[in-house]
């Protein structure tokens, strides 16, 4: 999984989510931030 992970794509996804939801989230594309931001699913609901 790590070899296929793209920080650029993760950042792009988080920026899109931030734009759509209006939430002030960290849009850093690193794997830990991506996981922490989306792990419980509440941001997407």
C-alpha cells in the first residue's frame, strides 16, 4: 500500500473535501494526516 500511496492525490482529495464541506481541515497529503482526518467518517457525512 505504501508504494502506491500518492501524497499529491491525497492532498487533492482533502482540498476537495475542504471546499465542499467548508470545514477547516489540514490538507497535508501525508498518510498519517489523511488517515486521521477521514478515519471516523464524520467529515464525509
